[in-house]
């Protein structure tokens, strides 16, 4: 593997001769160092390197489009030799997918593992039954109890003006983004909410086992992990996430190996 700019890529564990490489994209506004405990948990089999957002790596502090952002983040990997597997959390999974499609067009062998990544344009719309059940079991009880609905699934956002502006611009760019169709294999790690009644509503009446990603890419597998969109990456679910990531990365690499065998 060629040397890579330290400013944009950050190794999260020591390199091992037996560990295969994978590249992490954090959630929007998050730093890759948050995932060091995860990296340590899979270090025997996988060497995780964080691909930092440009705003963290002396790059552009603005996001004019998702495509331009991903083009800048992909540059350090253009000379990479061998398969590339990305691991992206939340919006980081969408960023990883666009980077993967760009690198695939350059002849790279690329796959993506997404940790609870959704894009609104890909998800099936809620049907009348799902909307009715949501009102009965979620919306109306919240109103009666005076509980406000969470407006964002991004979690705690940064207060620093430059970083906050970058996040806002990226969110705005994401509103107009539609993932392109590609042959990039995708593996999904889905947050398996502990609220069984909500899974019941979203299952039969709002089916989306692949979050809609099967509409644009081959989905090689779906792995469940405890937690919701935010808690899936928190310490209480670390051991389960380590297992899920290890499994999903294995599926991703196997999908690339299978593609090479079929092409031979």
C-alpha cells in the first residue's frame, strides 16, 4: 500500500501483518478518533484507518455539493493498491458510497459497509397503515405527555463556528443528493431498536429491509445490531457493534472476491 497523507488519513490502531485494511468515515461533524475503541476491538482481523472530513484535515471548510466533497476526500486513496472497503456511520455511509462509486470508475475494487445509513430519496414512503399506527402509538402519546420529537438524528452537533457551518452546508447539500446507481457491493448494519412495537409497525407496514439501497446498488448483506441510530455507536453497544462490523466487513470482502472470480 502506498504512503498516504497524514493530514487526511488517521490510523486508528497499529498496523498488523495479518489485518486487512478498511477505511472509516465518521458521522457528519464527528471525528474518527471516536471510533478508536471499535478499531481496537477488530484489530486482530482489520486495520481501521479514518478518512477525515476536509474541515478536520486542513482542507476545504465548505461543502458545495456531496460530489465535490467526496472527490476531495477520495484523493488520498487514488493510488491505493488492492481492494478498498469503506465503513461509514450515518451520513458517513452515504459519503463512503459516493467515494466508492468515484473510485470504482477509476478501476478500483471497492465495497461499502454502512452503519445505519439512510437517504430519504431511497426509502419507501410510509403507507396509510404505517402513518395511522405512528399517530396512535407515537405522535398522540407524545403530545399527551408533552414530549417533543427529536428533530435531528445527527446527535450532538459541534459549536465551533467553522465546523458548524460545514455541517450545515453538508446537510443542505444532502437534501439535493441522489445516490447514483453502481455495482459497488453494499453491506448494511441496521440499528435494531429495542422498541419491539416500533419494529412491528415499521416491518409489515413500512418494509425497507435495505433502507432502499437495493434500488441503486447490490446489497450483499444486512446485519442487525442492538441500539437505535444514536446508541448503536455508544459504549453500551460496543461489543455488539464490534461483532457486527467484523461480520459485515467479512461479507464486503467476500463480495469483492466473488466478483473477481466471476470476472475471471
